[in-house]
C-alpha cells in the first residue's frame, strides 16, 4: 500500500512526489487540489495525482531493469500501467479432467503425482507423470532443480495445476505450469486472469504485479460527470471501473468493448479531450481580433479574372469566412473540401480581403511540391490583381530566401507561400494578418499556433482535402468552426472507375498506347520506388522501364527520393505535354494539378487505403474532358480489399467514401493517428464509442457555456480530469486569459 509522507518530504513542497499532511482548502466533493507539482507544461499538477505520475521504478518489486522493459510495453509512469488494459483474458475458472484437454488451450485440473523422471543428462527436460480418473499427463520442466520439484510435487499427493495443454504423440503434457497450488486453494486459482501486452524479457507475472501495484495507488477521484449520467449508464466510479477492468475484486473482467466499466473510462478520456479542445476554442474566440472591412474592389477584380465561375459551395464558404473576419474575435475555421472542390480559390480570395485591408497573408503547405503547386496556381491570378508573392521553402536558394525574408519583413510582399520554412526565426512579417494552413491533418496544433504567433491577432483558415467523418472531425478539429465544399466546379466530368485483375496488364498497356496516340495523358501509380525482396509489389522504376519500351520517349518517373529540381522538371514536362505518361509513387497524391491528364492507372490498388485511392483518383477529372481510373488488383486480394474497390467504383463522393473508410478500417487508421494529429486514445475506441464522443462533445460545450473559467461546482474535479489525462496544457489558456 502507499506509505504516508515523512516530515522531510513535506518540507520539499511541490517537488516531492508524496502527499502532504498540510491543511488544504476543501472544495466541493471534499477533494483538495491546493498543493501542486509542475506538470510537463510548466503548470501545477494536483497533489492527488502525485502517486500516479511517479516512474514505475518506484513500484514494489520493480527495479531499473524491469522498469525499462515495462516502459517498452506500457509506459514509464505508474499511470501508464492503469491505461494498459488487458487485451485478453485467461479463464482458469473451470476445472476439467485431463481427458478433456485440447491442444493449445489453458486448462485447470486437479491431478495426482505418480512419479518423477529426472533428466538423463544436462539440457534434457525433467518430467513428472500425473493422473486423474480420466487419463494421464506429463508435467515438463527445463533447467529445474530436482529438490524444488520434489517439494512442490510430492509423489502420492494431489496438486492443482493450471497452464497450456499440449498434445504430443497422443499424450497430454503441460510445460512449466503457470500455477501450482494445493486442491483446497482452488478458490484462489479458479478465476479470470488478465493478459497484457508484453515485450521481450518481460513476463506476464511481472506485468500483473506491476499493474497491481499501480492499482493500489488509485485514489478516489472527485466526480466530474454531469448529474445523472452515471446512473443512466450504470457506471461505477473511475477507480472501481479500472479495478474491474484489471481483474481486481470478485466481478469478472469485462470482455466487451462496450461493457459499462470500459465505457466509463472511455468517456472520461473523451471528456478530457473534448474539454481541452473547447478551452482552446474559447481562448481563440476570447482573443481580440481585428475586424476587417468588407471585401472590396480587389476581390471583385480577382473573381472577374478567374477563368470559371464560383460554385455555390465556394460562395457559401466565403460568406462564412467573411462573417468571421468582420467580427471582433480571431477567426479559426476549417475549410474541408473533397479533391477538386476548389479550396485554393477560396483561400486566395480570403487572402485578398486581408491584403486589401493592409495586412499580409501566408499559406503553409506540408510539402515542397504542394507549396510550388499553390504558387503556380495562384501566380496568374495574383498577377491580374497586382499582388506580390514570395515562395519560402527549404529548397529555395539562400540569396532568394534572404531577399524574400527582407521583403516580407518590410511589407513589400503581400502573400507568402511556403512549407515549414515559414517557421524559421529569420522569417518575420511586417504586418501578418491571416494564416492559411493547407492539409491541416499533417500539422500539429502547436505548429499551427507557432505560425500564428508571427503576427498579432492573426486570423487562421486551415484546409484539408481529406474528407473526414464527423466522428473524427470532432477529435481532430474540435476547436474550429467548419465550412464544407461539397460541390465540384461546373463542367467537370465524372471519372469512370473500373477494377481489373492484374492479369489484364497487357490489355491496359495496349489501351494506353491508343489513348496516347489520341493526345491523352495518363498517370500510372505504383506503391514502391524500387524492387524489394520483401514485397511482390511492382516497383515504379520497373514499371516505368516497361512502359518506356511500349511508348519510347513519352514516359517520365517521379518519386519521393528525387530532388526537387529533378522532380519539378519531370512534372513540368508532363504538364506541358512533352511527356504523355507520368509513372509515380504516391508523391502525386496531393499537389500535382494537370487538367489535361485524363487517365489514372493504380497498380496493386488492393494495397491502398480507400481514402488514398480516392485522393489519387482526384488527380484526373480536373478538366472538361471525360476521364477514367483503372484499379489493377492482385487476384489473391482479400474480401476487404475487394470491398474498397467496389465502393470506389460506386461513388465519387469523398464524404461517403470517408464514412466507408471509417467503417472498414476503424478510426485509428483512417487518417493515421500520428500523421493526422489525432489524439492517441488509450481507453476510448472511436470505432465503438462514437456515442460517447458525441456525449463528451456536448458536455464540454455546455461546461464552457455555463462556466467558461472553470470556477463552478464541477471545476476542481474537471481540472483533475484534465491533468489525469494529460490535457493540462489547456489549463494554460484559462490562466493566461
């Protein structure tokens, strides 16, 4: 159990990891949070949580060596063990006869010890023959001490053993039983036992003991749930729920993802996440903005210069953005649009409003290729309006980069387009008023805020071409208002999509030769850059060579390992029509815009995710000519892969495809948690807990509306919740005002 603090520990104040025997101020719920220690964000952690944020090495029986192994499997701190839930359960509750044992199953049985058969020589196993009324069995031990085994298994007596049964030559054996006990200890053995994820060198027993030690440190947390919720959902306290999930107590370990105990801990994690996002959102709204005058002649000139009319969705999105820019609060809005829906135009027209009001604007893209694509798209529009643009990427030469930085600093350049290079300390803006972040899911919130800090009261528009299901939108972008572009520009032709077995490859190449002869251009996408012994996927380099033999002088190759200049040269030749076929890896997923390209061939399409296939298909169908997409799949493709290809053939609606992607792959993989900036939930499962996310989202909004400074009845408890789930950085927004 957890020991009380000593006088010396009390003197060390917030830096001691132990509870203090001071006279803290009591709040609602009887819990004190008047004594804190610094958290990783420089804030103060409630003393209630000190025992949980100690290193696992402080647990009884866990030294430095075991701590390193536990850290690999679960984490470095005691709280990580609490979140390290069992992934399975061993059922030792049923005692069965030897005769019923099946190969590979965990069995519990009472046996009689018949005889010992010591190892004939070093390296051979020690065997003990046992029986019951139904059959005989052999217990097998390697490197065992005979004297120990004789004491544990005295001939003529009965023992209760539990472990994995194996069938060898018709004989049942058990190698190193997990549990050995006397028959009258059956009540201690016959139970459900949690199974944890381990790492090499870490045994199940050590992990169970470490988790047990972590559970002994659990306090009784204050109640942060809204009134009535626990009763309606039949939830126990968080402490009791965690103990139940780890198999502490008389109740069985819940095996269902939707068991009340699992839903309880999942809700707490989701509420912490949604409350943190709500606090970020509140701070953004609370910060004073600079109301911009309405868009004037500059935007009207730009719209007239565009070679196409705006869609209804683009007009609606601009109205929503204009409303934000006219308010006295800083804008933070997500522009979510499918491939080819015209986000760049909306971003450019938004930038013009800031520029016309006397401010600078910046567009940040995740890759050099995408940044240059934005520049090429916007440059002619900007020239028509007399707007100066600078490109800021890591590949821009030093002299140009320094000149651009100077021009941004003195305000002579109105619009900067770049990559992470815009974060550089040397890059300063004379009067930055608007930041536009493209492919938002590839940037973290911290990076977004870092660019916003380059100016004062900066408005922010973030964009993504990846349609995101509402469930994920709440977790990835819960701090933003959302505008959706759900229309394609007029004149765009639908892309005809076909799925063909890779056996039809010669037919596809022959069809491609005919298309090229008629002046068409095509992409051919392969998953790998070069041959690999570990994969049977066709490499891009090999496929390019095959196509060059069929179409000499007309095939180019781009992939992520090429330098920017070489890549730009090939893409430029393709865009200009000097090349007819562009063989590529997924580097072309975003950023390449060649309206004249009308054919997309995706090789080994069964290896790609649904959303990625949709993104690749979006590279064609961007002009006024009919386009096609050919999905080549391996004949051995599984049912899930075939399901993805079927969905892609049936619809080109990115939002429907995103929902299907969520259904097929699960929330954790749709965007890729690390890449997408989605929080890494350890207890919540977005595939199964969408209703809990909705509840947490609504509760967080209600909390902020009713108690924006977290000073009310639930406030102390909610602060503990934020610290417990390490969303405490959000508290900084409360303290900073």
